């Protein structure tokens, strides 16, 4: 299979890995095979392993990615699961990263990192090694060539120390000590390019609708838990009755 415009097997041995760290790439994907290949190709010089979760793509996304990883000799693990929420699925990808990988880089299929940005990565990690995770600035490109919400800091690079994601929507890894740069430090930090807003409008609407539904579901669950706690505190007799009935 030809992978036009991507790093391919013939060029693999001519590309010098420009980082001394052992980094795994982790991502989730659904029906985004071509975009995922662009993303993987963009970070090839700094990754040593890939862990990805396919959430029941209806096309050949999973096989396309696996064939490409085979072609560029990158070891990987892949799994297909039914989508529940973003945290659960991302955590599956994180748990599949082997222990010998020191760091995990998390990207979405519609994101890339340019080569001149990757060159900053090794020094950046060394200079801030006391931190467990690193917030990377993200460039959200929109149709008129401008950037949206810059620097839009994203906690996407962290040590492989068992950190997991929390939250159903706009999930974040639960990392207590993370590096968050000030505006005058952005120039020395690798940037993520994000192309979500250049997609077909129907795709954007579909994704936003998924976010809204997950947010509503998460809010309802939290409300139910809160009411349950309040009920126990306000009505101890009811609680005792339940406990006695269980005996």
C-alpha cells in the first residue's frame, strides 16, 4: 500500500531520531484513518511506541493505521472498543503503554507537530524534568488563516507513571505537578497544530453534539450523587431504615 506524502519504510533508516527520551504516542480514533496517518508521520522522529484505541470505526481506519505502523517499523498495540466516554477510552490507551516508555504524548487524529517544533522537545523536557506533565500550546486553525483561543494550553505530555484521565468531556489527566508556561516562555515549547475547525461543518456539528450529550449525562450523574448524599445527611432515619432492611 502506498502512503503518499508520509514517512515510509524506504526513508525510515535515513531519519535520525532527534530525542534521547523513550516516548509513546497514545490516541483514540474513529473513521479518521487518513488524518491519523498524518499525525503519526508528523511525530515519527520522537516516538518509539504507539498505543491507539479504535472506537468502532465503520471504515478501514484501524487496518490503515496498523498497516502504516508496520511499514515504518513502529511497535504498537491496538484495540477496538465501544465508546463510553473520553476518559475511559483514553485510559485504555494509556494502560497499554509498556513500562520502558518514559513519557506519553497524547494527540488527536486532527493534530500534528511540525518538525522544527519537535527539535525543541528534548531540551524542553530536560529543563523541566522536575515536573510530571507538560502543557503544550496549541494552534487552532480556522478557515481565514487566523488562530482561535491561542495559546490554548493542553496537558498532553507526561511521565509514564500511571497517570489517568478524569472527566467525561474535556477530560484532563490527573497529574498533580505539571508545567504551565507563561506567555514569554511559549517560543521554546513545542506547539501542537489543530485542524478541527477546518473540517466539514457536519463533522464539527456531530462532535459538538457528542460533547453536549456527554456533558448532560455527566451533570445528571453528579446531581444524582449529590442528592443521594444530601438525602443521607438530611434524613438519617430513612438511611437507618434502609440499613435495617438490608439486615
